[in-house]
C-alpha cells in the first residue's frame, strides 16, 4: 500500500515536471520564432565603380529595410520624426539578414535582401521616442471608386482612379486592393437604387471577393477642387474620411498619381491606427487553462507570443489539471479576447474568472 502510494506521488511529480518542461520549451520556441519583424524581397541595384563597396551595399539595404518597416508600423506623420536615424543605431536593431540572387553583370550589382529586425529592440527604440507602433497586419479590401461631377457618375473604365489605382504601388503593402471586375450590372443597379450614395453598403459585393472589408470612395469633382470621401470598413471597424485636393487636373496623369499616392498613404494610416499598440497602457489579466494536454499548452503559449498587444506573460500557478497565466497587455480587453478567438481559443467569464476553452 505504502509503495503504491509512493508510485502515485512519483507519477504526479513526473507529470508536473514534464508539463513544466514542455511549457518552457514551447515558450522558448515561440519567442524564438516570433521575436522578429521581417522585411523581405528588398531589391538593391548599384553601379560598380571605383567607390563600390559591398559593405556599403549592405548598409544601404539595412537603411531601406528599416524605413520600409517603419512604413508598415508607424503613422506617416511619425515616420517624418525619424528621418535622420544614424546607421550605427539601425544596425543595433538588425537581428539577421540574407542576400539572395546576387549578380555582378555589365558593371552593375543586383541582389535581393531579406532583413530581420529584433522586435523587442524595435519596440524599445520607438518607446524611447514616445512613438506608438502598429502590428504590421495585411488586409484584403474591395475598393470601389466613383467620380461624381455635377449629375454625372463615372465608374470602372470611365473612371481614371479605377484605371490607375493598382499601377501605383505603396511602400508598406499592408492593404491588398481588390478592384471589382465582375458584377458590374449588380453594382450599377445598387447605385441607381440609392438616393444618397454615402449610405451605400457594398458588403454583399465584397463577400463575393472573399472579404467583408471595403473602401467605397466617392470622389466629388468641382472645377479644380476634389473631395476624396471614403466610407471604410476594416474588419469590425468602420470610419468615414475625407481628403480635399486643390488645383486638380484629372486629365494629367501626374496629378492623378500624386492624389492616389496621398490617398493610399491616408488609408494606410487609418488601418495602422486601428492596429496601434499603446505601450503606455499596461493592463493585467489572469487566464485559466483547464488542461494537462501538453500540445494545447504549447499551442496556447505560441499564441501568446504571436499577439503583439501582449507585452509579457508568466505562469502564476499550476497543478495537474489547470494552469493560471498572468498576461500583461496593451489594448482593450474585448480586442484581446477577439485576438485569441482568431487563433482558436475562446475565453469566457465564469464568476469573475477568465477561462480558456
């Protein structure tokens, strides 16, 4: 009886040790695989002359990658505050890099660079500058521009913004714009049935393109003035915005290109604002995981490392059947719960206890 009791105790200790060990391994692994911010496929071209230096090429790649990263995580007005970051400081933020498809041909150098920045160092660097950064999330959006001039509406191929919107690339690449190519008759019917176009909802059309996100841009043109009004739905967020342009000549491609560039920058800023991480906010929550399944524990801790709004986490208490995590986070609690649901973890409030399903 006594030996049997000792065996049970040993078995319980072994299970606890194994779960703890696996938890530590999974946590380390998640931090190792999610602690970087990547800028990939950066093209570098340089004339080979007497001043050519491969080290200078690498420095140039680091600088370009750094500012491309900033275009993904900072509002455009904040990027201007970091125009003169020195090369030495940028290098301290780089975790690793790769050079691909390196070619020396006809007095020219060609290469593609992948540059990986240390996420914690980037966050700390921006916090020192009192700048809030955004999670660099990509989103697919149906984009429908309509030019309104007096009583006339211009859509599709009659609309110069429809023609040139995709040919003008923005640096961040956060928003994947989908132009409606089909359902033209349906769109025309929808527009004709709506007296006030600003009340138009195109979500049903967006769903046909496998998204519920859309930007409906009503472009009011009056003489040389242009009002670029956009009705926006990004995930659960909705917003209306307006940009005013003066001295506009829509017959000139350069004028349209400049408007598209500013409009895309503005729309990117709105998307980044929705994903902003306010590091000045530090909230705490205890989450209970009722499980001794090592795989589920590993998956959950990997998820903790993937959510940018989580600053840190620790195991507050555990036993054979449950683990209590203390989470420090920088966002609205409802937003945090929604982020967990994206990764397959539902959180319920049971008598003031937050339990992970």
